[in-house]
C-alpha cells in the first residue's frame, strides 16, 4: 500500500493487485423530515430606496408588538433637516424550532418600518421657504459692508397732521439745524418772506418751493428733503395737511418708515384738527393703512403765549389722542412716543429744551429719539420691487421711488410692470443728487432708465426683478373694513383705490362674505350689502392691470385705501390674486386676427 495514497492499490512482487482493506464505518442514520415552525409573522417587506430632496426624515409610526424588523432602506436626504437618530433596538433572541417563545416576542420593542418618502408640493413649499429664510439670514451686516462699504442706516420720515400745525416749519428748521441748508439761504428766505408779509413762514420755504405753496402757506405736493446725523440718514417727506390734497399725503405715507404726527398746542387749533372734520384722525388711520409701524407725536407750538410750555396742556392733548391712536392699531407702549417741541424756535428738536424754559420734561429731544429708535426690518435679500412715485424727462427717463424690497445695481436689466417692458438701469442717484453704484431696500432713489420713454410710465408702475416679477392682475379678493359711508355699499360700487404709489379706479364686482362681529367667522352666504363698521370680503375689479401682491407675502404692496367723495371709505388688504393672463393673451390674439376674403 502506498504511503502517499491510502486508497491506492498495493503491489507486491509475485502477487496480484489487492484492494486495500478500509476500516468499517458506522452506518448513517436515516434522514428525518425537517420540521418548520408555524409562521406567526408577516414576511419582511422588500428593500426601499427613498429620495428626499429638501425634506426632513418622517417620524416612524407606532406598530404592533410582533411587527417584523424593518426592511433595509437606502435614503438620500438633500438640503433637509438632519433626521433624529433612531433609538437602538435590542435584537430579540431566536425562538426554538418547535414552539416560538412568547416571552421573547413580548420583550421585543415595537419598531415600525419607515415609509417611503414622497416629494409632495406642500412639503416643497415649506422647505423652499425655510431655505429662503436661511439665505436671507446669511446676508448679514458684514456681507453688506463687503459689497457696498460702510453705510449709515436710512429712515424715511413723513410729517403728517392738520393744516397749519407746523409740519413744513419743523422740516425746514431740522434741515437748517443739521446743516443741509446754509445760513445765507435761510437769511434770503427770511428777507423774501418779510417782503411777502409772511415773516414767520420763512422756515417752511426750505420745503415749500413752488410760488403757489409759498403764497398760501399750504403744502400741495409731498416735499422731499434729506439730512444726516452722526448715526443715521433721513429722508423727510413733508405731506400736505389740507383735506383737498389727501391723495398726495397717501403717496408720501406709502414711502415712509416712521410718521411724525405734528399737533398744534395752541388753544383752539388742536381741537379744530382733532374734531370730526379735522385731518388729524384721518391721517393717523391712513399712515397705519400705508404700513407705517412707528409714530412720534410731536406737540408743537409749546412756546405760544396761550401755552407757555405748560405740562397740563401737554397731558390734556396726550390723554385725548391716546385712545384714538390705540384704536387705529398702534401699541401705545412700543410704537408711540409723545415729545413737546417748538418748531419755530428749534427748542427740543436737536438739543434738549433748557430747564429754565421747560422744567418738567426729562425725555430726549426729537433727533435723539429718532437716532435711538429700533431699526425697521429691511428685505435686502428678497426680489427687487420699487413702486414709482414720480417720473420726468431729464437727459433721458428719470423715475423716483422707494426700494421696498431687494437691491439694484447700475447696469441691471429690470422689468417694468404691468407693461412688461425690459429696461436697463443707466444711473442711480441718491437724495443728494450724487450718483451711486447701488440702491438698497429702504432707499429713496432716482433712477435713469434706458429702453423706455417717460410717456409710457405712470405713477404706480413697479420696477421689479425679471426672475420673480410682481403680479399684475385685473381681479383680486380683498378683506375690507368699512370706515365711513353715509349709504350702504352694494356690488357695483366704484371708488378710487390708493395702494403704495398707485391710484386706480376700482369696482366692487361682488360681495363674497361678511365677518360676524360676535364670533369673527366668515358667513357662508354672500351679503346683499355692507354698511359702516362692517368687515367684508369682496371681489375687486380694475379696468387696467394693477401691480399688487398678497398682504401675507408683501405687506407694503398688499394694503390699500378706498376713497370716494373726498373721504376715506374703507381700508383693506389683498388676500387672493386672480390671474387671467391666458385669457388676456387669447383675447389679444383674437383681436389681431385678420380674415381675408378669397
């Protein structure tokens, strides 16, 4: 037998080949049938591949105690929030083959299979807004300083109040105190005012520039001026106080961040302005509707012989004004400040009033308060929107307005809505008529446009970003609060709508709902009419497309005022836009068809 291979034949000379003897092995037992345990669980689901773009990982649902282990899941999470780590689950001990162990099954914690993530439209909207919010927060002050250099904070201030309260005089004195109008010019105004027989009006001439305004002593159009302090830049918007020029006042208030309500402390003048026929009440309501969030109530003419800086007169005016300002929607503690001043003498405008003149006032002066006021929120990272308030021709087309959101640079290609004209920014000028490279949200700027004629532009048009333009619609739903109307308002009622810098005639096509005063809920049936004091939802139609946005998206472009017969009828906010672009395009296409007879 070979030693290398035990099973090989062995060869011995003189003998035959012999088969090696193998040791006897025990016989294998016969195969027994395999017993499978009875199936008490559902089979495991197949593996799932889920794609989550911009969404958070869904929370696992509760499952019965004997649920199977989850299927292996391959998930790809792009841009979403980090999913919370799943709690570690101990693996249950395997049961015996004959009978499954009930105790082991009961100790197994419940674990659900994670469902496949589906990309829904609602989820996409939510996550897009979250990403947009993060991008907005990323544009911080350091980034702006790198882009545009060190820029002082800018505030737009509108002077409002009853006629002859001293608005233009206060604005002119502020310009003189801050050095924006030199002494020589003021002496010239004083000399000319004496010759005209109006010696005390010379300060207002810094803002009232037209002969008509200077002759009558009444502001007609919104005057613009600019001044700087050590910490901030200010644009003054001097609104007219006479009730005939309220539309001009609305366009000025629409461009403001802060309102200075000028009240005359002279005996009889405050009462005249605050009574039902005066403009003080209407102006407070209009600036709230125009989107102004802060009000500084300046009690002017405290140096009058009938007042003599008396604390009792100051307290009396404050007590009468406070309930009405609160009813207009302002928070008295956070949004409203009362300051006594004398616009003609300049007391308490820049420097605090002397103690020998007014011993009881310990608060700040007007400019001190404006410098320390909390800054309003600026939407610099949002799409550009700039309503146009004025336009004129000067070596090309010039438009004036306040940048409501976003920012622009020289050379940008923008869209002029609602006419959808593509224009180019040739130059940008600031309040001092100096050319600048960029205009930021909140700035009042003049822009020279290329690619459009000034005759094709009207106040109320909006310069916007081509990628996300403002909506131009002929119909929209709005929530209205009826303030003052002698008759009932029905479907078909017409009025003039003032929205940002726009003034357009509108028709209430139908009344959709009214709000129950007791519960605040909307009615199911449409009302037949609306009367004073009611809140309604109405469908509003215009002849030409108007540039508006929903109030929840852009509050400054979604609130408006309705006026009729020289009175403010209602205030409202846009709740839904009804776009009819496809119908209009089809109608235009049909109008341009020509049929030729063969």
